[in-house]
C-alpha cells in the first residue's frame, strides 16, 4: 500500500482508526502463556474490554517437506488440547538467534529425520487473531536428505507420507483437522500446480 492510500499512518482511507488502548493489565500467566486484558476506545467512542493470549513472541515455523514432487511428510503427535493424537505438519518455535530457514531445517531434522537442501518461505498464517497474536511462517522444503537431530518430544513421532493431491481424502480423516496445516497444504498444492502449468507452457 502506498503512502497516498492512507489517511493517517497505516489506516487506509475509508477505514476507522485503530482503537486507542486505555489500559493494559496482565490477568494470568503460566510457563508458556500470558493473558492480558485490554481496555479499548474505538473511533466512534465505544469502549470495550478484550482479553488476549500472548507469550514469547519468538515466531514459529511450519514445514511442508516433500521427499518427491508428489508427496508430503506429515507427523502424528499427541495434542493435549484434544487429548488425542492428530496428523499434522512438522512445526515448532524459532529458537533465539535462528532465522526461519534455520529453524525450519532444525525442526524437520528433529521431527521427521530429514534435512533439506532447499527451503523457501511460502506464506504467513495466523490463528484466532481476535484472541492471540501468534503467527506461523509456512515454508516448503525440498531436496531432502536423511538427518536426525534430538528433539524435545516426549516420544518418537510417527512420520507418514501422503500424496499432496489427495487432500480431500485427508480431510475425511478424524485425526486431520488442524486449520493451519490444511490451509498450508492447499496453498502449497496450488503453487505446485501453477508451477507445473507454467512449465508445460514453456515447453510449447
């Protein structure tokens, strides 16, 4: 967006100004999370109190690792929020001093037993932005090679290989429902389809 498209600061013309934060208070805190209460005044004068979940804003990565152009690696791990095992993409926090490429390769080695010669950022996703500030950087990893690093998982993760074109079948499974993983896989699938289409056109 250009400077001419904004009325004041980062507010687009025709959009209300961001609410004014009147007060901020820590409501609760655990080892991983912090709950804040925000007293807000909106541009029309209305005041509301919101609660949001915050924490160490180190960033996080989710990896679409492809052992070949047709398949992707998924992991099966225990999800405490559901008290059950789920199928999802490898992911984790960015450690201090890491960039997202380094973090993605480390997490891939820890959770799947592979490293990648090529890792490229794909998209940034959020989760429940009304209640938390968490952002996830999705990266695509290709040209894989065997490499295992010790991780912090309480038990070995099961790694499965699935065809990326079989996403509708994956959605029928009861253990595959994480919205970020679903969105990331569809975005990756469409990117691969477009690259394949362009490659075919180049051959004409």
